[in-house]
C-alpha cells in the first residue's frame, strides 16, 4: 500500500527528545520551544513567534487578539479547513464566505471588497497547498478598510510571496505542525505576530492569563492572574521532535519539491491531452511542495479514480467539503455572491501521496496507475 501520508521523521528527533528528558524539563517554554520560536523568527522575519499546541489554537489566539466581538464579520473562502472558521465562530463572529479562484483554489481577492460591510473586522486568507493568496491586493483592501488580516498558513511553512515568508504578511500568521504537514511535532502549531503591541497580551493569553513569561525574564518578581487566558503552549517533548526537523528544513523541503516536480513533469502529458488539471503556481509564489493534487473532469470520475487507485494499492484522498454547505457553516456563516467555483472545483480535486522520503518507485507507480486509468477510460 502506498500511503497518502507518512508523518515526517528525519532521524535525529530522539536525540533532542532524550535531551529534554535529561534536562528534567518537559513542560512548555523550555529550551526546545525557544529554539523553535527562534528558528521561525529567523527564517520568516516575524517580530514574534510563539509555539502553540496546534494551528487551531494559534487561530483561536489570533481571533482573540483581533478582539473579535459577537456579530462581527470575518471574510474567508469556504474551501478551507474547519478551524479557519471555528476560531472566529468561538468569539461569536459571523463567517462571510466568498468564492475561490479555480487556478490556485485560494480566496478570489477580487471578490473580497464587495463582501465588506460595516461589521467586517478581519480577512482570513488560507494559503492552499502552500501556494500564497494574492496578498498585495488583500493587504491593500485591509488597509483601506482598516481590517485585520490573519493568514492561515498551516500549509505554508517555508513558502514565500514576493520574497516574504507566508505568515508574516498579515497581522497574524498561523502555522501547523500536525503530522500531515511538512514539519511536525505530532500536534502543534505557531502563532506569528507582526506588531510588537500584541506580543505581551499573546504571551499572557497563552499562559493561562498569567504574566509568567515576564516572570521568567525577570521583568516582574512574582507571577499572577492578569487577564483572560488559556493553555496554548506545547510540551518540550513535542518541541524537541519538531526542532530535529526544523534544523533540517531545507533538506526536507528539497526532498518534497523533488517528488512534487516528478508528479508535475510526469502527469503533464495528461494535462496536454485535456484529461486532468494540476496545480498552478503564480509567478510571485515560491511553494513548499505541501501538496500535489490533480483535478478530474467531475466528481463521478474522481470517485472512480479513487477506487481504481485503491485497487492498485494507492491511497489518494480528497477534501474539503465546502464549509458553507456543512451543517455548522449554514448556521454560522453565509456565502456572499455566487458559488461559481468553490463546490465545482472541490469536487474535482484529488490529493496524491506526498511526504518526506516517499520513494521514487512509488511516485512512478502512482503516475502509471493514473495514466492507465485514463487509458482504460478512453476505450470505454
Ligand atoms: C492543518 C490545517 C489546520 C489545522 O491545523 P492543526 O495544527 O491540526 O490545528 C488549519 N488550517 C488549515 C488550512 C490546515 O491545513
């Protein structure tokens, strides 16, 4: 069986986990959390990076820091993971979905301005497959209407837009280190903050509403309850696992890109024959090979291809069921404008196996199986 995903594992993770155990420091904010925060800050240029228990919790922190109030509106695409919306729904916001661009599957930046009302507080672009949204346009709109921008960069670690790391273009950026992402700690994430003014509140929020971070730095002589908060900091054991991968990020990234390019080059003939669609990377974007997907003609063909691949030992999956059509989406959101592409394009999409260290023989089998599927279909 060729798995769709194998959690990233470089081979040095145990060394650092062992070190954390030997240090007798396994709760949060020890040296490995600091190493990871520093790595993110150096790599992306963000003002502040805070490791969190997930991207979901980073999004929740961002929604809180944006001071979202009940009945505020937040604009995003409907083709995204539930957490992008939930984080804001938890604060009482109404989600306003707009259509995607069919070429990148990202929010259509041209539709955002028309969806803005007097209640709009934030725009939440999600960078699908690690390929950036059209951030210049989005930031320009945000500036003109004084809106905050929270980037869901769960899939975008190591990707850039016009030379800038994803996650540092908006006011807040959220990374995921879930086991399905490019770099992992099992469950984990990070909040990236651009404006220094938000940093203190973020640290307090993450540390159960206490000023413990200031206490550790010697800025206060005892720590106490100073604001609302929760627990958003991960264990050192998880941070140690992640650190092993972050210091090898370039190598992991190159390995993924090699596999991604293999798919691209070898599936291109099927694109030329008009059989399938493949990802489009705009000129301003450098991507991190988070995902390789193809687009079939329609949902019937896609489901047939999933079954065919499964019969040939290949696990390929689809996502997302557009949020606006889900039970919770109907309750917490509304779709602004027409759904020209969100539903139609999501039904065509199929993700192929891609992970760090996937064997080139396996990539060949996947390509051959897809080609055989279309060869057979021709003769039907
Ligand atoms: C994976 C993912 C998340 C959630 O990440 P967790 O770390 O599992 O909370 C959020 N948004 C997008 C777009 C994702 O792909």
